[in-house]
């Protein structure tokens, strides 16, 4: 388990000034817009020409919330809960944005709105529904896409952000949201970290459950503290559990990982070389990870690490988006801006011969394919680094 060091001054018992200043900055950034909470999933059944609906399967360690159209709170449940939700994306949607309703239940012409939502009784019913959805897909396209959100995230925020990624990325397969008990409050970093630790067994069981479905491939995307949860879950899983998942695991994307860099190195060493390399999205101007670093004794976080080449040598494909202009003031959600590139990008990663290759061969193959792809297709300032290949995108 990771240990958070809360350095205190001897006279006041307060956090160091640098931490308080950084928290104040993030509070001011978060205050720039209202956040969805109670009643955010109020249903709107009004037709909207050109709107696109996405069905999301939900697994959560959050406690059920009895307030209407809210479903889950930020408190921890003693059992795993299951649900489903259908969210409509407006025809006027701008890539990378979540068009939040200005007033509930929202306008389907211009805003994300909930079309349907409800609880699922238990794990067996959840698995049956996953298989029912998979059966509707052609063979070769029966995939599951699992998203694990990060710190300071309310349930509707996790859900709607995932819908945005699925929509902009034109994600095929069955989308599954694993949402753990984050309170959605900046000051509750330690509460969130402990909630993530508590959720490890539930995430392990969820991934094993997905591996036992009729899915042919599984892709995992984790964001921020969700990466800590994912990696620690992998560490505590048995070899048999990891083997069952790896048989279907296609791609693991670690976006802005809120993990101590030394811990990450130790995790990778223990897990060994994966069949497919991790894809790590980093940005050195990430203000949220700057706060995390200050709280955690000054240790660099993987998602803001300054040495892309070292991460690549550890076996990761690094996508450095530092020079990408962020749509969020904290520079912590740039991964969402890459979602619109997903069909071509995932095709490049999946078909460039990465599986079971040596670093040298992998680098050469990836270099050819990603170099052509990024140079010709992506008009974004990104760096893609993998040993021994480096590509610098638009500047």
C-alpha cells in the first residue's frame, strides 16, 4: 500500500504552505463551473434528431443514494453494486467536451441527457447483460472497454466523462464503468486514496468476471488515482487471476497516473513484462498531480514524470501531451482530448505487431506505424516515445 506523508508544521499542525497554496488554486479552478450531483440523472425522453445514445454498464463500490435520479453517493458500500445507464450525446457536441445540462433534465438538442438508468440486482444478472450485449456484436468485434476514474470524481462526472470518451473515440464493444467511492472533494484526497485501496478486491473480481464473459478482447483505461487502484489490484491478484485476464487483455492505457514513480517502478518489476506494453499518457504541467506530489513528500507522479525515455525503457509506450493546450484549467484531463483519435490510434497500436515482440522489434514496428499515423493524421502537439523510438508531433 502507498503511504501518504502529511508533513505538518510544528506550531499550527497545518499542511505546508505550498500544499495549501496549490489546493487554493485548484479550488478556484474547480469553482469556475457548477458540478453535477443530486438528481443529475433525471431522465429526458424528448426525441432529438441526430443525438446519439450510449449504453453504459456500471460496477461500483459506492453506496446507493436514495435521492431521486442520483443512484450513488461518494460514500463506501459494504457490497459491490451494479447498474446501467443510457446517456444521449447532442448533435451539436464538440469533441472532448461534456455539455452539462444547464438545468435538469437537460436539452437533448444541445446537452448530454440521461435517457434511461436503473440498478442491476447482482453479479450474475450483470454478467448475463454483458453477454447479451456482446451477442449482438459480430464475431471479432465482441469487446469490453473498462474505464476506472480518478480522484475527486462524483458519480455523474465519471459516467458522463466516460460517455464522452466512448462517443469521441467511436468505441466499439460494451462500455463498462468501474466507479469507486470518491467523494468528489479536493480536501478528501486521503479518503479517496483509502477508498481506492478498499476497492482493490472488487476491481479484481470485476476484471475476472469480464474475462469470463464472452468478450474476445478487453481494453482498460484508467485515469489519475484510478491507475493506483489498477496497478495495486494487479499486484495483489493471484497469478491464475492475472493469467485469466491477460488471455483477453488487448490494451491498458494509464492516463495521468497518480502513482509515486518509485512505487510504479516496483510494481512493474513485480508484474514483469506484459504481453502488450502499457500506454502511459503524461503531462508535466498537470496541476492536480503537482498537488499530489506535494502531499506525498515531493515524489514525482508518473503522470507528470519528466523522463519519458526512462518510462519507455521500463516497457511503456509514452504519449507526452505537455504541449497540448488543455480544455480543463488543471491540465489533468488531457486524455479526454485524445479520445477523438481513438479509432485510428487503437488500430495503430493493435495492428502494429506489438504482441509478444522484443523491445527492439517493437520499437521499430511502432516507429514506422506511429510515425506515419501521427505525422499524417494528428495535428496535435504530442510526443510518442517507446524504446528505442521517439516521435515528436506537431509543434
